[in-house]
C-alpha cells in the first residue's frame, strides 16, 4: 500500500525537534522507521508530519557513568550489539539483541524507537524493564525521568506525553548473572514468549533474583512471587521447576493468530525453567 500524505522535517537539534512536535499535535518523531513506516503503509498510523531524529547526533551517544550507563535513544541495535560496554555491563541486553529481527533491521532500527513503540513481542522493552532502566523524556518544559515499570502501559501504549521525545535510557549496573530465552515462529519474528532471569548466588543459595516475562501479555511482567520464593534457596531442579511455575501464574495472557493464551503461559514456564537452569549450571 502507498503511504498517506504527510509532511517531513529533519531537525539538527533536540530543541528544534521538540518545537516541531509541539507545533503540530498530529506529528510523530521518526527514529529508525522500522516499525512506524510499515504501520503507515498499512494505514494503522497516519501522522500529518514526521519529525526525523536522524540528524541529531547527540541522541546516538551512549555514556558510561560511575554506577550506570546512559544509552542514547538513536543508537541502533547494531551499534549496541557491537558495544563492548554493553557486552561487559549488560550481558542480558547482549543476549537479547541477537533475537531482534534481522541484520538489515538492526542496522536501521533504534533502541529508543523499539522502546517507544512498545510492541509486546519486542525484546528491548523487556530488557529495560528487567534491568530497572530509567527513561529520559524531553519536552518543552524540560526533561523528566520515568522508571520502566511506569513507562510501559500496554501494547503500543506508553507514558510518553504529546510533544515529548524519548532521548535515552539510564540503566544501573547489576552484579547478577543473567539469562535470556525466547521462542518465535521464525528467527527474526516477534516473540511468542520470552523471559529474562537474573540471580546472584552466595554460599550456595540465591541472594537476589529478578524474573521478567514478555510477549505473553501486553507489557513486560515481573514475577515477584517467584523471585521471593527463590531467595534463600539453592537452585535445585525442584526449586527451579517451582519458581518457573509461579512466574507465569495468575497472568492474563493474550491470544492472537500466532498462539493461544494457554500456549503462551505454558511456553513462558518452560522458557523460565530453561533460563534458571542455565544460571544454576553456569551454562550461559
């Protein structure tokens, strides 16, 4: 299908981009375009103006801070996959990036674009949620910050206000070990279900745990009950099986043409058990 009619602007500064977005309430920022442009071609979205962020070099920059790393929203998936800092500090993200679409999409698609798009089957919203990322949102009144737990509100729905731009995400360093598991219909497709599991083990027992599930609901889900269960326990096969079962319990899963709700829940349990087993055996 052909695109609907739209105007186009390509600002060179963040201030100019914010001004353009606020001049027209029916404008949309354009990052890598790997999600927005197909949606426009299918008439799912029809913004009157596209504000291309591609010439704002500052949005591509990522900076290592004393206790965290700030990743620019316009950093592409390929840039992040090649980043030694991300590989060293965020092994969960490094693992998940291998599942993001195909190389051609990773070359153009951006970290911030994926997060702002908030597709339930995309990997980066899950990763940012699991790692307690803080999102940086810039608008006419300045910058505000929002934890990932408050940012993702549903499928394609976030807490970004009209006229705001997601400029980056600050992610604190974690001393946990991490594992990522995903199943999709074909390599490169959006996930039917995926999980992120992080644990710390001291004196043979789990001292910290973070368990997140994605793809099965309309936003990333944290399995708090299962995390609590793991604390103070040795990661034996029986404990892992019990925690994996708890992780998907009580979740209102979604059904679509790719999978039923029951299948997604069963799959998430299996993936969580696999991820925890990897962590328990050191097979990462």
